[in-house]
DNA sequence: GACCTACGTCTCGGTGAGCGAAACGTTCGA
DNA sequence: TCGAACGTTTCGCTCACCGAGACGTAGGTC
C-alpha cells in the first residue's frame, strides 16, 4: 500500500516496511496481505512477523497480525509530540467546552499535516482526519496556517508542485493559494470550506512556540450548521494563550522527523 | 534502564532494545547513555541509531537521539488501543465536563495498567500516570477494577507475589486486597485513597465489552478537595453508556500484547 | 602546558544471521 | 476431484552484521 524507498535491504528496513504497511484503519492483516503490500518474500515476512510478535510490536490474531499495544506505548514516548500534547490538552478542552465542536491539534512533518490530537463529542463529523494521520497542506485549515507561518522555502516547494484536487472546492491554482496564504498571514486565521472533504468546514489558528510557528489548532464542523466565523475569537484566544505558555515554558519547538 | 529478555541477539531485538531504553520523560539521549542503558557495544548502537534515523524512528538532535514522530504515527495505528480510544473520547469528554476532574482510560496489559487516554484541565494534579505509561494493578483504582472484573487467574497470580508498597496507604496484605476486590465486584466501583501516590485520590469503574471486562475509566483529584464519592454516579453512568456502545458495536475487546 | 577521561566516529576481517527457492500440509471454492 | 491460495518448514549459500580497536576531539584536573 505504501512504498518506502530507504533500506529495504536490511532487516530493520524490512521490519519497518512491514509495520508501516498497516494502514490507519486496518485491524488484522493475514500474512499473504503483508507479502503483497511489502513485496517481500513470503518466508521473510513470516520469519520477521514471528520475531515482531516476540518483541511485542505485532500481535497474533486468528485472522492475521495487527499492530500491538507495545507500539502504542513506544509511540507515546516520542518526546516532541507528547510534550506538545500534554501542554495543549487543557487548552483544547477549554475550546471544546466553549464551542462543542471538534478540535484538532496538528503539526508539520515534511510537507504534510500530522494530527497529534483530535477531540470530538458525540456529534459525528465524518472528517477524514485521525490522530497520527496525515493530510496535505494546501487543502486543510491547519495546513494552510502551517504554510503561512512556516518556512518560506516550504511555501515555495508546495506551490511549485501540482496541487491535488480533493473536492470541487479545493484551491489548486498556485496563484489563488499564494494569495490566500498572504491573507492568512495578515489575519492570523485560515478557513477550509469543503476543500478537503465535502460537507466539512474548518477554521485554524497558529501556535507560535519559542522559535517560530510550530503547530496549529482548528475547529471543525458540518458545513450547514457550523459557522466558523463565530468561533474565530475563541479559537484565536485559545491559540494565543497556549502559545504564551509554550514560550514561557521555553517549549523546544516541534521539529518534524 | 530496562532489561529485555527476548532476542537481544538479533538485529531487530537490539533495535527495539534501543527504542525501549527511552523512558517516558526523556528528551534526547546521547549515544553513550544508550550504550549504558542497553549494554550493547558502542559501535553497534552507533550503527543502529544511524539506521533508525534513516527509517524515521529516531531523530537526531545536537545533544543526542530522541524518539521521532514516525514512531508516534506508527503507535497510533495500533488497532486495539485506537479503536477503544476513538469510541471512548466523547464519553470521556462528557465526564470531564460534568466534573472538571482528571479523567483516565486504562487497559490491562500483562499484569499492569496501561493508560490509553488522560484528559485534564489546567488544575495540575501531580499524578504519576501518563498516556502510554504503566502502573501496578494493586495500588490504582483502574488496576483494582481490572483485577476485580478480569480473569480469576490474573487475580491469583497478582496476589501470590509480594505487593510493592508505594505509599504508607498502599494495600500490601494479600488478604486485605482480596477482600477489597470482592467488594469492588459487588459495588462496581474501586477507590484509590493515596495508595499509589500521596495526595492523589481516584475512583474507577469498569468498561465491559462484548467479551468481558476489557478496560476501566477513572476520575482523579487531589485528596483534600476531591471527593470521589460525589462522582460515583456520573462515573458509573458514563461507564455503562460507553459499555453499551462497545457491546452494540460488537467491540472486538481489548486484548493485551 | 601536560595529562586523563569520555565521547562520537570509522575501519576491518571473521562469521553466523538472514536470505529465498522450494517443498509440504491444509483449507478453501470451483 | 482438481486447483489455487495460504501458512509453515527446511536448507545451503552469502553477505550483512558484529565487535575489537584505532582515531580525533572536547573538557576537566593537576
């Protein structure tokens, strides 16, 4: 399902390839499926899976293998994400209580958004975002904020490649996007009006740590009911308060990778 | 800092050993520290770290290595934890809004609690729990619930070993714990009155999935102000509602490992 | 300045862990 | 009854991995 270009010739490379071949919604995958996705030899995948199970990185199920709790534990020790998350949670809760809309916290990694937290109530908004998941920069509110307040070289590299059209509303003209980004830099707020998924509207504001823009928070709702303009004040207030704490604590700043 | 007994003779074993040698609060660890913690040869750790960086499982910092965002992404795909988490979040939020106290969601893994979620406001409760972290069963509210509603063999094995004393209030007499567990089974609620950490009080209730008790939720607060008895009703109501949803969705059930 | 220690990096020859072709038993559905 | 797909196991070859050791540097002590 994914092709990794680095080091498939080493054991470690093969093992990570297997682990990463699990998509975000997957439950248990049978051996043959892993063979298909990774392109590795059947015996190799079999042997490695055995070992990964012994190491508690995979778990055996009747229908195949799944990523195990050991990986969850390990992942939650990644310091950059965890530090930001622990700092942010009380603020995200504030925002949720004031609005009762879905709250996201996202960071930049490479040229994509990675969602670090998602807080939502019972009202189901069928948004494609998931914690630990990725989305493009140009069609999400958080992404556009990161684009606007991030490194200029990033802006250039994103604008130089063709932009993927996700919905009829996705901004794919580099000129329009560039203009939008400039406006976002001025206003400090970005919108996503069904640009990443139909029926979904978002607003986002930047979080500025001790060393520049590092992350963003957003509110998400269904296009009909959800009025993003109404929540701009609360969103920005939260973003500013959280940014202050980040700076005060000398937050090291989120660095992708 | 930790000794893993499996497969240190394979590359994969060594790599996981390195990754797991990061404790939960660690930022960046220098090479020498990793050598010390793992007991591996300097050149080996060096080589493996190089490769782990290339695979985006570690990140290079001026002061050493840290667990990278790639691990966070991977960890969030662990299906059992993620499935439970996504289902539970709206309910945990309800509970937080009603009480404004710290909410935990924990599951059983081996003979310990693993925290899957922690929701807290600005009021800092200096509790030792962290998402992805572990605590013993016998001295935490969630742990005692899991003990009470979990497999009888687990109960026996925990009671047969000497119980670690964490505070003067920790129940270390097997007889007393056994009695407490019986009471918990009857009442459906467990308390932790400064048994795991001084100044910390908790209440917990079980989550029962399609195939038996699989998890527990709890409320935590500072001993002085926090009155656990006042929140029992809200806690249990939330637990029941969430359990119902778990059963209705045929929640596969959390299985450790 | 001279000495020492600790650290990160790199080299190199020996060897055993890992490789993949192939065979095997089983369970499906055709 | 046949065939296809799957999980499992064997086996001999070979190359990726190992660890002793050397090297340059930084920092601390006398």
